C-alpha cells in the first residue's frame, strides 16, 4: 500500500513540473519525511545495493509539502540505483544542519541567501558522470537511460521543487567515482516554527 501511494505521488511529476501553480506549504519536520522515503527505497531497490543513513538535523523544520520532499528523495534514490544496477554498491543518505554565511551560500548557488539550512546528501558508488553530462542533468527530458527506462523528468522535477522552496541542489560526479547530490533547504526560524511543525503523514 505504501509503494502504491508513493507511485501515485510520483505519477504527478509531469503535472508538478508543467503547472506553475503555488504549492501547498506548511511547517514540516524534515527527518521523518526523509526516513520514510529511505524506507521506501530499501524495499524498491535491489538487494545488491547497501543503503546507509545518518541523520543529525536536530529536529529541523522546513516550509514544504512532505509529498514533494519524498518525490525529491525517491527520484534521487532511484537514479542512484540505476547508476549501480550492474555491479551494486552503496547508497549513503545523510541529513545534516548547516549554517551558511554569505560567502558559503554563494558558493553553493548564486540564488542562495545566508542562514540556517538542512542539507540532504545522497551519495552513490555507481558509474558516475562526465562533466558534459553533469551540466545537463537538470534539463527536462535529458536522460542517459536506455529507451523506455526513463523520461528524463526526474531531476528536472527535483530541481524545480527545491528552487520553489528557496533552496538549491548541487551535484559532484566523476566517471567511475560515483555521484553525490546535495539538497539545501532553508530551516524555519524559531518564531515561524511556533506555527506548528508537523511530522510526516499528518
């Protein structure tokens, strides 16, 4: 049932990308959302992929729709799984809190402001990408997958969702060295958290 619900959510990706309607946002505890997505990935990815996780976000809250955050996680996780489909490998998911100064924020993205963030790190030990591919991966319909195995929308949707929430997504990758995606989402300040920070699923 959980897989079916997640599948229904992911089926809305084209709509999410093409419709520029305002998304519903509310204060949400980020860690339970990420944990739920990782639990789904454990059941969805092959047993040849060892999934590891470490969360040190300190109960941080973000202003978001938990379904959209799960979309981000599942898209990144399934892409990592595809990169490791032949030989297997490790999928490392981490959630940490970081305070970025102005200079640090600008290094992540020119659109990012200084302040507190949660950083979701998704690292795989797969095939990796060359620089030309890395620069195009967030383009709609761009894909390196075989015909019929992908639409090329997954990472474009990830990029759109993260930008909608005032964050940024970066990627490091080299051929044969795997890939590391980092998603930065702004943390709600204490006065805004008092509005009510909800766990996932509520």
